[in-house]
C-alpha cells in the first residue's frame, strides 16, 4: 500500500480533529461569557477544518501511493501492547473527512438560524463540535483502537445531542436507549480488537491487515462477525435498529448530521476499512449481506406507516444504510458503489432533514404530517430543495440516487447466482417501497388541503437556514453523476480497494435502470392512489390491517427488545437485590445475630447465686482431678 | 536526594498534623480546617517530589528507610515503594486535600466538633501511606489494622442515620479478615524461621523462600480472605454498600478510593510474589469470583434507589475488573489493573463527591427525590456526567485506558472470562445513565418541587409535554449550582480524568516495571501473548 | 512416719468445708467453711514439707495464712455491709452479680 510518513499539510492533519475539539472546549468551559459569539466560533472551527480537509486531500492526490501516516504520541504502551495515537490519511478517510466537515459546516450554518431562539444554543454548538471532532477521529485514526475511541466518542456526542432538550422525558429516554444499544455493538467491536491483539499482537490497520491472512478461517470469521455487530449498533442495522427512530427526539440539525449523514454511516466505514479481513471470510460477508437486505426491507416497510415526518426519514435512513451494507457485503464489486451511495445519501438525506426542520420551524415544531398539507405555496424554497432531495432519494433518473442505487443493484446481480437475483430483487423491491413512502410524505406535507392547527401562519425560514439547504440540494442532484461517471470514485479509492474489476454486466445496465425506474414509478403511483387521491384524515385511522399495524410498530422491534431483555433484566435485578439483602447480607447478619443470641443465652447461666458458682468450681476441679488420674493411671 | 526519608516524612507529617488539629482549642474550627488542608497539600507535594526522585528502571524498592523496630522478631520499621505503591501514594496525595475541601462545612453541624473530623482524616492519611509504603509484613499488618480505627470513627461519628450499624459492620468484617491474615503472617514467620534459621518479616527475604505448595495454599488463603474482604470481592462485599452509604462523603471517597485498594494492592504485593504456586492454583477460582462480581454488582447497582449505595455497588463491580487483571497474570492486564486502582480512585472519588454535593442540596439520598437538576445546576450536572462517563469507561476518560488494558491483556490468557466481563460494560452504561437520567434529566421532581405550592405538579405536567422552552423558574429552588469551593474540588479531578485519559503513559511507565517484576516472581508468562 | 493420717484428716476437713459452702445459706457459715478448706490445704502443705524435709511447703502455708487473714477482713466487711443494707446474711438473697 506504500504508506509514507506525512509531510507538509498532511502532517498537520491532526488539526482537523483539534480545531473542533478546541471549539467544544472553549464553549463548554467558557460558560455564559461565550453565549454571544459561541455559535460563530463553533461554525468557524468546522469550516476551517473543511478548508484544511480540502487542502490535505489535494495534497494527498499528488502523493505517491496516496496514503500518509501521521504519528502523534504513544497512547498506551504496556507489555506487548503498543498503541500509538496516529492518523492515517488515505483516499477512504479523505472522502469521509470531506463529507463530515463539508456537511458538518452546512449544518452548523443552518443551526445558527434553527437554534437562534434557544437559550442553550452555545451548548448545542459545543456538542456539535465535539461530535465533529470525534467523528473525524473515528475515520482518521490509524488503528482499531483509535477508531474505537472515536466510535464511543460519537456515541457520547449523539447521547448529549439527543438529550439536548433533556427536560422532555422522551428525549432523555431516547438518548439513553441510543447509548445502550450502541454499547451492545461496541462490545462486539471491543472483543474483535481483543482477538486481533491476542492473535496478531497489534491493533493498527497496517499491522492487522498485513498479517490477518495467517489466521485460521474460523478466527477471521469471528473477527468479521464481531466487527459487524459493532457496525450494526452504530448504523442502526437489524437487530439493533430500534434506537435510530427514537433518536429523532434530538434537534433536527442533529438528526441531519449525526443520524443521517455521518455517524450512522460509520458502520459502513468500518466494514469498508476492514475489507482485507472480509475478503478472507465469505461467511461473515454473507451475514453482512443478509443484515443489509433484511434491514433495507424492515426500514422501508416501517417508513410507510409513520405519520411523524422525522420518523419516516429516520426509517428511510435505516433502509438506505441497509443498501450500503448490502453493497459492501458484496465485496470488491460493491465497495465503491456502497461508498458512492453513502456520499450521495449524505447530501440528499441531510437536505431532507434540514427541509423537515424548516417545515417544523414553520409549523411550530409539529412533526405530525396529518396536520401539514399544502405547504408548497408557503415554503417555496423548502419545497424546491426538499423536492430535489426527494427525487434524488427515490432514484429519479439522472439524479444522484439513480446512479448510486443502480450501481448497487447491478453489483448484486453481477454475483450471477441465485442469491444475486434474490438480493437484486430485494433491492429493487426496496426502491419501490422507498418511492411509496417518500411520495406519501411529499403528498401529506406539501400538497393537498391545508390541515394546520388553528392560528398557525407558516413562513419561510431565514436565509441562514435556506442557503445550506440549497447547497445540499445541488449536491443531491449532481453528486451521483459526478461520483459514478465524471470523477469516478473507483479510481480515487483504488489505493484502498485495488484495481476496480471489469463489471460482468449479467444484466445490461440500461435494462436495470429501466426496471428500477418502472418499479419506482409504480411506487409513486401507489402512493398517489392511497394518499394523494383522498383527503388525509387528521387523526390516524384506528381500524387498519395487521400489516399496517405491524409497520406502525416498526415490526415490533421495541416489543421484542422489551420482552426479551428489558423485562427479564428488571426482574433479574429485583431478584438479585432481594437475594443480596436477604441471602448474602442476611447470612452475614444472621451469623452476627446467632453469635449475639448464643452469648446472651450463655449469659443466663450466670444466676447470681454464689453457691451455684461454687458447685461449678467443684465440678470443674473434680473433672480435672479425674482427668489427671485417668492419664496417670492409664 | 534518594537518602532523604520521603516516606517516613509522609507518614509523620499527617500524624503530627492530626495531633495538632486534635489539640486545638474548641472554638478554632477554621484554623483546624486550614491546618488540615495545609498538611494534606504538603503531603501531596512530598508525593510528587518522591515520584520525581523515583527511577522507574532502577531497583524494585526505592526511597527505602529502615529503622530497627522489634529485633527479637526480626521486624523492622522498613519503608520503601515500587511503582505500584508509588502511584497509590500519589492518589492519596491528590484525594486527601480534595476531601478536606469537600468536607469543609460537612462536619460543622454534627454532634462532634469539626476538628475531630479533620484530625481523624489526617490520621487516616498517615495510616494509608504507611500501609502502602511498608516493606515489612508485620509493619504492613499493623498499618492494615490501625487504618480501621480512624475510619471507624469517621463513619461512626459523622455518618448518616444508620452510622452505628455501618461502622460496627465495617469494623467487624475488616477485623475478621485481619485476624485470619495475622495467623497467616505468623505462619509465614514460622516458615521463615525453619528455612533461614532466623525468623524475619522483611518482604524481600520472604520473597526468596521456597514454601511447600500445600503450606502455600493455606497461607495464601489467609491473606486472600483478608484482601478479598477489603477489596471487596463478591461474596464478601455486603459491608461496603452500608459503609459507603452511611459514611460522610469525604470518608466514603477515601474508603472506596484508597482504603479498599489495599485489598487489590495486597493481592499484587503479597499473595502473588509470596505464594506463586498457590496463586496459580487458585487463579481460576478468583477469576470466577471476579467476573461474577462484575455482573452481579452491576445488576445490583441498577436495582438501588439510594445514590450512595448505587455508587458503592458500582465500585464492587469495578473491583471485579481489577481482580481479573491481577489474576490474569499478564503484564498488560496487571498494569491495567494497577492503573485501574488509581483511575477508579479518581473517577469514583469524583462521583461520590458530586453525589454528596447533590445530597447536601436536596437532603435526600433517594434517586426518586430528584429530577431535572441539570437545568438549575448545569455545572453540577456536568461534573456528574464526567464522573459517570469515567465510571462507565468511555474512551477519552482515564478509566477507559485501564479497563481496556485489563480486558485486552486478559483476553489472550482467559478469553471466556474476558468476554463475559466485557458484557459488564453494557451494564455499566445502564446503571450510570439510569441514575443520571433520573436525577438530572426530565422535568423537576422531588426536592425541586418541595418549596412550591400546590400548583407545582401541573407545571411538571406542562414540562412533560412537547414544548422545550426553557423558561426561567418562577420560584426559588433549593438546588443551586456549584460554589467556588466546590468547583475548586471538582475541577482537579475532572482535569485528571481527561488528562490521564488522553495521555496515561507517564503512569504506565511507573507501573509497568513493578508489575513485570511481580509477575516474574509468580513465574508466569509475562509476555502477554503466546506468540 | 506415715503421712496418710494427716492427709486423710486434711481431706475430711476439706470435704466438710466444701459441702458447707454448697449447702449452707448463712454467709458467715459459708465464710467459715471457706476458712476450713484453706486450713485443710495448709495442713497438707505442712505435711508434705515435713515429709520431704524442705521448707517450701511451710513458707507457702504462711502465705496462705496471711492471705486468709486479709480475706477475712475484706470478706467480713462485705458481709457486714450486705447485712446492713438487706437485713439478711443469706447468700441466696444477694444475687445481683449476674448478666
């Protein structure tokens, strides 16, 4: 791979992390003094990081082997374990760094407007900066340990931001749920790192990927599956998907940045980064495929039933990340397609969330689509940008989603076996469902009769909010074509994933495009038939089919978690508390009480009658004398 | 400089300070506090200077001082530290001044004058320094038992409502362990008499003994039970929640922060090097206790409604990690375990202090009496969160480094135990975040409504709804944010948590040689991995 | 010379004293019985001293007499004070010394 020590600007790439981190520190420690300019500082650090990331990437493009290593300091060194805090700036991390700082900058700008009336705006920007720093550490770190540090760091930032409005019990609970479910995944990641150290003696990417081939197949599969568990937790994939929709309790810019564009794609990054490991274990790769395909459908089905605009988008995110997992599970053929979809998704989903935030801003923070309707007239800019994001997401021809999603479906079909057809079919079906639920969302929000609460006067958001939306909409339109055709991502990522294979094209690309487009149009049509034609009731109908009811409950994921883990856990806790107080401590206290009781019982032998004592003495003396006689005689 | 009696001074200074504070006239409470603070800061300075005088790559025991004590028994007043003991002395040096600061007003209202509190505190510091610095087994035993006395009075005189019960329980538990250990100490002396011709208590001489394996097992158990009670390992743990809950907050910090570390320190210093065969024999049993304790105590912590009991149970869970690291017999895990001892003192110390500050405001230890505190006391909530995150070993905090080292170091030798222990980190997240959410998040509850009129529940209902407007409170609340004194107590610990989380290497450099030396005494593979 | 007669006499005296302590209630009588036992021991000590030709036993007997004299003073004082406060010299009435 030819990693070289970094020079020039690349040697300063640690500033990428340090800048937002410093911003967070100043805002958190500075207290109220920084209230007036805190948001500007927060935004400035991220914009500066973006500029630096662009400069670094430009320099990287001209470097031999396109991979630079930045050694910082010894983090942990004990025994054989030697973890260096260091960064790896290569095409893969560069792509992510650009996405994080780029979309991050836009969302920071947007938040200036969105949070303008919140008294705790400074704290919000501090947490956002903290998130950007942790996320950059996640993607730039040069070892699995550094990734783990960033991995839990973004978990913390996500926790803080979901619970930003912590006086709402729902927000506090959602934040805790997100953190705990992530931790379940983190345990998998941690154990994978333990295995790497135990078997290979190192945790750095270079070391692990260089020597992983010497391991037994079962061990590699175990590592692959454990990494996947971590990825599932962070990316909201089946079976750990339930936290992501709840995370929408956070402010909308958070949903856009963390729970759509960047953090939740960390799982995809992990699997792409660990490509040398997955290349050696078809079993783990097959599980990745299964998880991706299943989640894709689960997310899409649940997305069809919700009336909460942010929850629909959240399930859409779950589903789209399912696509990405599917892609990276396909192996070399799919890595680039998955990452291209990830980038395009970063644009249009962030744009959609910001649009949703703009709608909520206009509708007094309501998220109930049944109380929207007819908003296109009142919110023209939001409507236009949201509409472009919508078209990009459903894969309207020649917008970004069209290119990237087709690439994934083609890669699946190129497996040229039964499973290829199954996966391709699932992906196409998912495209239809996506078109359905997104069209439903569009129709309920922007079209039809206005069903607003009384006294609402929707108004367009200020420029500071609409400008980022416009930029993201432009990105949604062009990024797909740009990444697939104009500046191929496959070429840029070649140092990481190797020479792109010549696609087999089992099915002609044009035919795939046509089929997907037709299915997509069917989805749109279905949505119009179900939603657009009729008046939308203000309250959700109660008498619905079992399928709808299941979808409304997100296929009972929460119910399963509750009955399998939460209830038994609570029961076990109560039982153990009882056992500890009565059993263990009871035994100790019982012993103490027994000693005390027997001592007072023995004390009763002290009658106070002198003659009783004298008799005791006599008896004792006789016994001693008898014993002496017995010993001397016998 | 190395001949300077650092350690003797570190014991003598607080002991003399305690006498001075106790002898002050009744009305001079403020002077007593100032003297206590000054003495404890001086000990911190001594500890730092001693660390600078210490050479990590030099002899195993340094800064030694030896005075003939009871020549007939071959017992000397011998002091000396290796890297393990040194970092514990640093921890003591850091924690005691903060405890003095945190307890500034706590003893004012008690039945006994504050100077008594601070005198016991300083005496406790002297005893704690002695127990870590002793390199003579009899001297260690004397300090080990003497340590109980000041702590007994701290709990029994200045504690909560059930302080008598807790103090007696603490004392009896420790005494039982101590007496069993005394038998083992005497047994060790007898063995040394038969092997060396002349009995001795000197650690370095005892380490050279070649003890019969069966005798080793008995002596090991004698020491082990004492340390397992002190540490505490499940099932010898039930005294800690009572003591931790009833002790005054400063006492609780030193109890779980330092005093209990004597147990795990004893495993490393006495059980392993003196009885290597027995240690290897018993290791699987100890690991079962350790790992079971991690999960058991974590589940119990979740079921507690009393914050101080909850924190005590989290400590029991953490001690399981430390024991796992020690008995995994790898350099990485052992180093991690020692670092864990320091980090746990800092993290749980802060958690106890912050919980204590919250209790001082609300007057209740029940979680259910709090809610939505973060809105009124953001600094308090921030410190609480940092302490909690350190307790659940989030990367970036000090505890992560130690927990990671323990787990990654144990995995090559004991994969099954390690995997089960790793599940404990999920539970850690649960118990910390549950407590944080219930006390800090949500609408105001409990004591925050106590001053309000009958309309208070309605307001809580409104906050329950969707609007998130943070309107200014319309009534006076008892929960105020941290004062300057409290900030000065909290800030150094927060700085240490983050500083040691990012750059732990200086401490690791001190600890690692001592741990390798210990493990080479045990004769196990010190390489960690079996490549 | 045979010492058996002396020892048998001492044993009889001791037994009378012991039985007296156990069965009599009057504190004065109990006290006298204790004295009887002490003196039977003295007799034994002197007998053995004579038999072995050493003076150790005789010295010990003197010790016993001195202690007995002191004990008589203290013991009678206690009995007197008990009699004054409780109007009784029965040992069964003075059973305060218990748990």
